[in-house]
């Protein structure tokens, strides 16, 4: 019996029996990666994607394990790359809670994004930490500093005091700013669902004011409007979040 016909390609030997459109494309691999992060187990890929990519495409558990190894290598390369040569004018930091079943002490995936002086936005760090504690945040920021990150002009966060304390330790010259999305979410939580879109529109208008003075004037006007319409909790939340990270 003759062997299956093959052709040599840059990545090894490619079968001529499995046509190119039946292979696991880069787009499909990216979809695998996203769904794996969302919690799809290795063994679940086969039934979910068999109809999508065809009966002959390689979707075995071994294939998925290999892809996971590649994702791990990509992650390690990204988390250890040098950050010298560019300055991040702004960084954004937040913690995403994983909510693992049976986990008493919540772990948080601490993420830091940066906007460089050349306009490029990039993921600087994505590390597992204990909640958003000062120690965990400081470890992440120290890692960035050790890799060559210069002190950013402004760090934007959700108001967690662990991040603010960590910034004071690692980048003491960096100004703090409360994330406007979080400000909006916090105020929206104090009003009925019917009014939440309206609240969001007001806060976006305040954040887009061309000067600090106009921003503060719009803030004071809206706080007065909230109080006059009997939304005291929303008004107090607006002022509280403003004071927490005062830099604009």
C-alpha cells in the first residue's frame, strides 16, 4: 500500500488529504484561546467545533493541549519582554475576579494597560494576585519597573486603595485618576434602571469638558440636579468618587 501523499511546507509535512480549508485556522485557534479562558474544558472543543471545521480537521485533546502550550509560551514571552525604549504616558489598572468555585479568598487577575508616547496601546501586565491588595499591586508594578517601565504621568484605576498605595510605593511621582467608567457605574447603581442611561450621558459630558474649571462646574450643576430630584445617594457617590482620585 502506498503512503498518503504529502507535501513539504515551512512548518513540516502537510497532508494533501486534509485540504487547507479543513485545517484549524489561526482565527479558529484564537477562538479556542478565548473560549478556553472563558472556561471551556479541553474535552469540550471536539463536539463544539466539529461541525464548524469539518470531520477531518485535527481537533483532538492532543491538539488542544499543544495549543495551550503555545498560549503559555506566548504569555511568558509577553510578561517578560523589555519595556525599555518607550514611555507609557498613561496606564490603566484593574482587577478581574475569577470566582473559582469553593475559593474563600478571592483571587484577582491584575491587568495593566499602557498608552505609549507614540500612541500605541499595549497590555503591560496580566498577573494573578490576592484581591487588589497593596502587596499584589506593588508586585505587579515593581515587575513593570524592573522590565524598564518609566514612571507614567497618570495611572487610572477604579479607586481601590491597594492600587493607590502601591503606586505611591513604586511610582511616587505618578498622578492618580479615578476611572470615569467606574464613576459612572457607581452613580448609576444609586438610581433606578430607567435613569441609568441618562446618568451615564451626564457623566460622559462632564468627563469631556475641555477644561478642569468647566468640568467642575458641570459636576456641581449635576450634583445639585441629583439632590433636587431626591437622589441624595447618587449625589454623594458622585462627590465621593471625585475626591477619591482627584486628578483629572
